[in-house]
C-alpha cells in the first residue's frame, strides 16, 4: 500500500487507496472499477456482487445502497 484515505460520516464510510497491485497479482495497467448495486441491467455490477459492512452496527449487514 502506498496511500489510503478513510472518511466516516453519519451517512457513509469511504475507503480509497493506492496499492502496488502487481504485488497482489493484479495487472499493473488494470484500472479497476467499483461495486455497483444496480448496473446497466439492474442486476448489479459485477453480476451477483454483494457488499457487507459492519461500519455502523458492529455486525455485518448487507448494504443495499452505497450512500444515502
């Protein structure tokens, strides 16, 4: 990891970072993407992707939307 930013508000938690991704078997030129609860066809992106967080309750809860 070469850098990380953590933000927590009453409505959301955001973690972004910069990593040396080739050291964890991700191609150096892979610019990535993001989890999307809807996607172009409303089935999510990637298909079937689920997101769980314990940032607000202390227990893992599925996040249906990423922000309010």
